[in-house]
């Protein structure tokens, strides 16, 4: 699957993306992506081979102009049933995105996120999209608000991705944002002047 925007192509990963991805995953900018850190170009190549197997929910952000991969966006279907009912529809998604720091503050994250959310709602049967954002990540909070998402809560000391210097977990305060399909459609119609 390929999704195009004005300046980007969202597409499945290829082995040849390894060098571009290593650029931003050698030192992830946000601690929540520490678990995705790549230690070598060879590890990046192996990761690209693994990612290439998911052509529906895991996309590279490629610049149309140059073909360079500047980030990624992904989100997988999950049940909205908190009780784990096996028959509940998998119509909820919690997307994540990451952008090479050299390409931030240029509107690429908004462009990719808008296209990906639209793809999930229109093509993948999403009913609800939610995302977690650390309380210090103001740019991601602004992105969520630009997407029309509402802040649903603040979870104090919700999760730990890294340790403090003394080895104890460093817990982060995390906000949850969400939007429903009907809200997305209303927003899109309003933006189109319909």
C-alpha cells in the first residue's frame, strides 16, 4: 500500500532504507523510542528486512523530491474492548510517528499524520484513534491538536522507557489524545466547506 501527500510518499520499508533510518534511530530524539534504537548500519539493514514484511500498517516517510526516508509512521488494529472479548472488532488504533530531527518544524509530521489517519479511517475501518504523548513533548501535543484530537487525560508517572543515573526507572507523565471516525469526517467536511 502507498499513500501520497503533496510532498511525501508513505510506503512500505525497503532494505535500501537502512542508511536513512539509521540516521534517526542511532539516537532517537524522544525516550519513548529508545527501544527502537539501532546500534549499527547492519542492525538497521536487518530491521528494514523485518519491516518490509508489513505493507499495511508500517510506513516509511519518503520525500517525493529526493527519495530520502525522513521518518516513519505506524499503527496496528486493536480491540476497543477493555475486557479482552475475542469477538470485539479490532477498530481502534494507536499510531506512532517519528521524524528525523533535521526535517522537523517543516510540516512533514502534520502531512504524514493527516494522511495516515485518513487511511486508517477510510481504508482500515478505524472507529477510534488514540495516541500517547509525554507531557514535555509540546510539539507532539500541538500536532495532536492540529489533527482535531481531544486530550482525554494525563497519566502521572505512567511509564518508563529509560533509567535514572542511579538505575531506577525514570517514569514519565503521559497525556492521551483521541479522535473518533465521526469526528474526523465532520472535521474533513468542515475543512472542505461542505
